[in-house]
């Protein structure tokens, strides 16, 4: 029977060409939506690695103050903020704070063992943070330790913390990265002292990237961080915010600061990331609805054009159920033709590695889209198939 | 259809083999919202194995309706239809389809071939609705049926590439392929010129004589009708001869 | 003739209401989407306040320093603009403002309010056409004297003081200093990337260092220039003059960089360049249009194919009618013409529906504030584009079925047996 249906549909390929083309395009749309959707889902499932409720970001500009002075002022500001009631913790950080759209990326040529072959690890998020960050952001240390007093003593190899993604990128086989040396900036070597779960400042919908953390020691005289992350007591509001801003201005002449809650930054970042996929989904749903209605219409019209043929099949001994299955089967055969064309396009993406998306995401999308396409086609064919099964052969055959 | 016990009553007084088709007191009324048309009224007719029966009558006398009823494509308004002595009134759609598939073959005036299937695929069609017959077996039987109608050279062609007479031969092969007990032909030569009509008529007569196929044929052609074993005439829904 | 076409079309639609509904659904929603997209585009670059003279406005907002191995790009330094852009001779007026709005906190009493600010000079109020709801812009004297005055947008003014009029003359605390509100302007939507802000301040009141004497050679910074031409025809001359200025400039850090690239772009060109460092003076308009018109057509392709499929099916369904018409002497061309008219009429009806839907969606977008301060509307160009697209859609989806119909042989059509 399946062969019969495919023969029939193959012989009707010219008549059904446009329909197949439409199904093909529908598949491509489904594939695109599936790719974006499963990519976002895949990203969302990964741990974010930190808590952002009741955390504020304070950005400041030291105005015309020279850097050396500004570093001193910063220490005063930090002391003042930490002493403020309602402030639970303050961490200095470079400007790549969570949901800020700022990032600092680096790439490393990494060798598993000294002298071994090097392979690149790209797009590593690099963070310069104060040791207080763990408590302020609730980072989870899964191996080794976080920065502490021991790191204040300058050793031969400055300490470095990495996240689990970075651990996997360095040692896919599972060997621990603890204690290993990592060469950054051409010559300087850093010792890995700990691994944290994650710190995905790009947000939960962005692809998780490997991360490395270098410490900003209080005695640092080279780097002036311009962002603070402040954990505040739950329920803190505008009063505390004003107080912090006033304090900073009072201590640093010419300093200006901007305070935002991570909650609010998270919403605006989420909005920005989700807008395009959302728009695309709405458009695609509409397109697919359109295709479904059209397919339904064409199938319905086809039934009335084929009454005689279906009547003959009944006369030759086809039960009503067989006619219904024929119509659904034909639709699925057409869908398969369109799907094959669509698959030819879809497999190019994982094969060529285009757009830099993960292969697993593409494969999920290919399968999801195929399933959705068959489901769509089946739903469209159900009513016409019942209509066809209800044809009375005596009437249909007399019409001509 | 009312649910009734499916066990058929025992055949009436087993004399010899029962008639292939037996119509008893058949009434057929078409009802539309405004008018009621009587198509058949009190028709009693038996078709015995090996017979070739022609049905004649003017247009609208009910002969096509009769054929639809005999072919189990339609239900009578009254009376019973028995196939091989078993009344079919209580049969389900599936059982009726099975009977049509196994016992009855159809030939239509306008052939009713499926344009998008090759000759061979068209002929195979009835076997497709018969479970348990594999592809190669279907093919073998289709070729055998085509051989009987003399069309083995055209198995890969499509209906549009054939003449009217050839198309009707394909239709006859399709009716034969399931080895039915009876073939119902509705004006099989109606769309053909006289030469081709003659060919088809000879083919049907040959099948009847050589293989003993039971045939019921509706026709307008007196000459053809006279060649068959029995002639039944209809007028205004009633059997007149 | 046309009347009979119309009557036939009406009857055709009536006969199969479901299919008319499907067709209308497809057409109207497709056009709705395209119209909304175009409205968003128009909202970002069309001629509306404050960029009312889009044909005379140019923005110098970015500079790229290129070398064989490195590249540095940013908005421009205040100093650079003062020395090399404000000195251009062809334009009617030139204003300087911060290139990107910066989020700040305003305090009114105990109330804190976030707002996006831009530091500007006083020329901005001349070069751009802000709609003042209350008060006035700040003057050149106020800017020169670093007076602590500000202009707010209507929403922020209302949030601070209840009404726009009430805001004028009142004080707002910013960075520990009181600023006096001198004017309130109508909201500028965020999609106006180059001019959007909620709060405008005299550039001289900034605590940042504008005239860093050590950095004469550093052309990059946080500012942009807004240039107003005397007339639209002067635009190329201004662009040429700016390029000439750039050619005479010494390259900063010549070890690293070999080339300075910066353009005076129209708002449209800026939009099309989409922050790409490689885009040319026209924002690579050709590529932009190719991409978007291509995508638009692709987007229309699926609904159009859908309509074609339904139309073809319906043509075959009506084969008998067509056969009779042919038998009685209707020419193939006439039949095809009738069909095309029927289809175009249907798409036009769908187009009108689509515009209605688009108006609804825009209203929804406006009221949801999904794009802050958006004020999308069915302007004349949007309306025209919508109807134009409907017409294109009608021709696109009607041509093939009409062609097939005209090819239908009369005898086959009469029998109603068409296979392909």
C-alpha cells in the first residue's frame, strides 16, 4: 500500500509540484524556528551560576582625577559602602558585569601537557574580580578554592579560577585542571586554584562560554576597576541608592556614578535577546497556519475533483477506512517529498558548520521540524480523508 | 444500517448451487427534499453461475440503479439481495467491501481508470485491497489478466496514452484480476465506436464461453444484447421481460 | 466591462466562502506583517521629529582607524569635533552631542528616576526640530557659562512634576547639583538611535574632561556631530568637504594605523550601515536593499505559493464553467484577465484588512511600550507601501493560475478531467 501511494504521488509530481515546494519551504521555516528554539532551550538548561536578586551594579567615572589618586579614592569608597547599613557585601569587578552587554573575551592556545600539541580555545570570557565576588554573587565552588588571603602574597604564578565549561574545554577527558598552569597574554603563567560552577554574565539564553577569573587584589595599583557589584538587604530601595550615590560623590571629587539593579538589567537584557526569536516565532506560526489552511483547502478541493476515482476504489473493494488511509497516506507521501528537499538544505548546516551553532542543536531541530511537519500534514488531511471515506460509490460513479 | 445478527440464515433448501446474485422484491426510491423518485419497483431477479445476462431499457429506467444494487454499491429501499444465497442486508461496510473485492468485478462505460497509475498498477488495484497478497504475486496476476485481454505489450503505459478500446480492455482486466464470480458491466461499449465496441463484446463473450465467467451487462445495443444468453428488459423501474 | 468583472468576482468569492476566507487570512496577515515591519523602519528613519529634515541632515558619529593588524573604532572626541568638524564651511549649522545616551539618576525630593541623558551644545536645538511642549531650549550663552539647566522629555517631566508645564522652572538633583528645567520636549522614541534621549544637558556642565591637552592626537571619544545642510543638494558637497578635511589630518599612532575612515551619513545611511565598521558613506545601501527586499519577497513567497495552490485547485474545480465559456467564444486572454482581476481585487480587499490589522498591532506595540516611546502609525508612505505590496502579491499569486487556466483546452475543460 505504501508503495502504491508513493507511486501515485510520484506520478502526480507535476501536478503537486507547487504543493511540495510549499511543504519544503514550510520545513525550512520549521527548521529555522527549531534551531533557534532548541538553541535557546539548550542554553537555558545550563546553570547560570549566580544569584542576581538584591544585587546592584554601581558604575562610576572618576572624572578628571588622575589614576593613582583614583585608586586611593576607590579604597575609601569601598570602605564607606561596606560600612553602610543595608549593604551586605561589595565586590569590585571589571565592567563585564552580568547582563551589562559588556564582555571581555580572550583566546588561548592550550596544550594538555607541556610540549604537547596546542589547540585553540576561543571565546573565553575573562573576568577581573575582587575576592568578595563569590559571596556577593553566590558563586558555587565545585573544586579547589576561591581567592583568599593566601593570594595576597605575590607568588611566581598568580592564581586563576576557571569555570566547569573551561575545565571541559581544557580536558575533555575529565582530567582535573586544578594546579595546572595556563599561559595568558603570551608569557605570563597562571596557576589554576579552583573551579566554579559557572558565571554566565551574558545571560541564561546566550550560549555558555568558558570563563576564567583573575583576582583584583586590594593592593593592585595597575588596574582601576570601574564597576562594583553590591549585595543589599532584601527590600532596599531608592533611599539606599541615593545614599550610595551621595557617598561616592562626597568621597570622590568629580566622581559620577550610576546604580542599577541586576533584576532590571536582567529584564532589559532578556527583552533584547528574546525579541528577535519571538518576532520570528510569531511570523513563523502565522506562516505555518497559512500553509496548514492552504494544504487543507487544496486537499479538500482535491477530494471533490477525485470523487469518481475514489468511487471506483470503493467499487473495487476498498473499505471506507482504506480510503481514509489513502488520503492521509498521500498527504504524508507529499510531505515526505517536501521533507527530503528540506533535509537536503537542513543537513548543510551541521555539515558546513555554518552559523557556529552546536551540531546537537541542529539535529534536534531537524528531528523536531520533521515531526512537526508530519503532524501538521496529518491534521490537515484528517477532515478531507473523512470526507473521502464518506463518498457513496453509487452516487460518485453516476455523476459522470 | 441496523445492528443485526451477522449469522446469515441457512441457504433455502439446498437443491443445487444457489444463484450468484438473487434479488427479491427489490424497491429503490430516491428521496430529495421535494420529490420522491421511484427507481426500481418489485424487482425479482436471479443470476446463475455461468450466465451472461443483458439488461436493456430506455434511459432512466433504473438499469444503472439495478447494477449498483447488484454490485453492493447501494442499498435497496426494500427487498433483499443475496450473494451466493446469503442475504447481505446486515453486512457492515467492511464486509460489503470484502464481498465486492472477492466476488464482483466492475466495468464502466467511461472506464474509470486512474490516470496517474500505469496500466499494470491500475489492474493491480483490486488486489491492493485484499490483504496477504505480495507485490510479486499482484504483478503476476495483473500480467495474467492483461494477457487475457490481449494487452501485455502496454503494461507500462498510462491510460491517457491508450485508445478507448484499449482502456476498456484494461478496465476488463482490472475486473478479472481478482477472479470474481461475477462481472457487472455498465454499457461497456457505450463510449466506443462500432468496431471497438465489437471487439470488447467479443472479448466479454469469449470470457463467458471459454472461462465460464458470469456476466451482467447493461446495454442500449439490441444487437449486442441478442448475443448474450438472457435478456432482461426494464421500463420505468419495472422488469417487463 | 469592469463592472461585470466585479460582479463575477463577487460571485466567485460567494461560492466558496471558506476559500475566500483562507485567501483573505493569508493576504491580510502577510501584509500586516510587512506593513508593521515597514512602519518600524519608517519609524526609525522617516522624516519625523526631531529629525524632520532627513534630506538635509548628516551625522558624523563614528571613526574607524585601520591598520594592517589592528583596528580601533569609536564615536568621536569633543576636541576633534571642535577643531575639524565645527569648522566645516558648507553646512548651515553644526551641533555636537554625546553619541550614545547614558543612563543617569535624577532626584526630585525623595523620588529617584532613571533617565537617559545626552550632553549637547545649544546648536542641537537649531539643527534638529524638537517639538517643545513647554518652555524653551537652552541658549548658547547658557552653554558657554555652563549654566545648570536641562531639557526633559514629556514622560520624564510628567513623572517628576505631574505635568509638562509644571516642570518648567523647577529643579532636579543630578550628581549632587540642582539643574533647572527650562524646557520640555515631546518624547523621542528609542528607535531614533542618533537623537533619542530623555534628558538633555549643556555639554559644559559635564565633570568629564573635554579638553584633554595631552590628547590632541586622539580623535576618538564619546561625541558626534549633527550637521544641517542649507539645502538637500548641498549634502554631497558637505560629505566631500569632510572627506577632504580627513585627508589632511595626520594619522594618530602611524605605527599602528594607516588609514582614517569616518563619514558624514544621512540618518538612512547610518541605519543601513548598522554599526558595521566596513560600511561606506551610503551605509552600503545596495546590499541593505538587496537583503531586505530579498527577505521580504521570501517571506511573501510562502503565502503566495499557498494562494497559487488554492487558486490552481479552484481553477480546476471551475474547469467545466471555463469550458462552457470557451465553447461560447471567450478567449483565453479574457478568461485569464478575468481571473487576474478577481485575484487582484481579492488581494486588495486583503490589503485593506491587513492595513487595519497593522493599525491594531501598532496600537498594541505603542501602548505596550515594547519599544520605549514608540509612536507607530499608518503614515502615508506606510499606507502606500501596504497597498503596493497587496497589488504585487495579487499579481504574484494570480499570474500562474491565470496562465494555467488560459492553457486549459476547451474540450478537456468541459469534461472536467485535468490531470496536471
